C-alpha cells in the first residue's frame, strides 16, 4: 500500500494540479498524494523511460510534495518483507489472470467538510491504469458521490471491498484506490501500540460510522487468496497504517529499508506477513 501521509499527518487538496504536470481530464483540483504519484508515473500521459523502484517512487513523490510546500511523508507498507529497490509495478511478470480495480473518490458534496479533488483523483488514476497497465472498464468498480456512480456509503464500500476480494483468484492483479477523508480515533480493542485506529470516512459516517483499520484488515486484506497481487493507494489523512500491514518504509530521508512494525501481532485467523497470503503493497 502506498499512503499519501503518515498516521500522524493530514493530507491535502491541490488547488491546481498543473503544478504537478499532470494529465487533467476532470478539473484542476486533486489530492496531493495522488497528484505526486501520477507526476512521477504519468507526467504528460507518458510512463517514465526508465524503470523505477519502490524507493524511487516514494522519494520522488516526497520531492514533488516538498517542491509544492506540502509536508506529507509518503509511506509504503506491505504484507511481507520486500526489498524497496524492487522495480515498481502494478502487474508482476508472472501475471496470468484478470486485472481488477476498485476506485473510491469522496468529495462529501454539500457538506461542511467538502473536498474538491477526490473525484479527479479517480478519473486520473483510471486514465493511468487503463492506458499504461491495460485495465478494462468491465473489471472496474467506481464509487463516487457525483450523482452518477454508486454512492460511497459505509455499507457499499465494504460490500465493494468484499466483492473484489471474493472475485479475485490466484494469478489476478488488483488495484485499490481511495481518495477522501481519513481520521485517527481511539483504539477500541487494545491492539494498537499508539492507542489509535486509523479510519476511512464514508459519506454516511455520522449514521453508519467510520471504517476502522481493523475492519479493513479483517474484511479486505485477509479475504484475498494466496497468489493475488494487490496494490492500494490511500490518499487521505492518517493513512500510513490504515490497512494494518506489518512492514513499512517512510520516505522521510532517514529510513533506508522496509522494516517490520514493532510489536505487530500477525492475526491467526488468516495468513499475512511471513505467513504470506496475497501480496499487498
């Protein structure tokens, strides 16, 4: 999983993505994390001439953010130990199956916490994964509060996560995208060292509640079968460990390799980490 910020940071809207040299199929605003990633991977609607490693991607993202005076530190987390010098890819060389995608963009239209760039993030990422990685519309599911797509309520988000996990078979490739609000709230079951759960915020969170990292691990991550290759981008506040994955790398200029999270307990109900199931990064 690539997250746009650490657990202790807020994310940001970019008022004009021209500063990131991005394709702009749907408007000027976008999320800072998504914009930085696409400026590295898809500037001028072209993929880079040279292969980039995961370290390259996150370091360049941090540079783009820094150039725009954004303080967010991109973070990479994974279900298993990995070399951050590994070539970045959404589709591994041994790919044999179906490419699936679930993209969620929430602007909270009409609310006091309205955002402006999350729908554009989704449109820009769709453009990228279709043109560069060969994803097809028939295998994409899009949730947005734009009056045209499925509303991103808590129930519908969790149902969409459950469906893509159930539909994906060994050899498949999955891309997951979330742009919207995120939060950090008091841990309710004592499994977080810092005492905080990271959350995603659906449009009906006041009635239905937020989506805690515990639920995302239990009902999404651990539901994928062994042999499914999953990449997730979380562009929201407090998103560093929102999938509760056991290994991480922060592009803060200090960390040089991916490290295990201290005191992480691998859940026994399904394999993850060194008991590898799906591969999630």
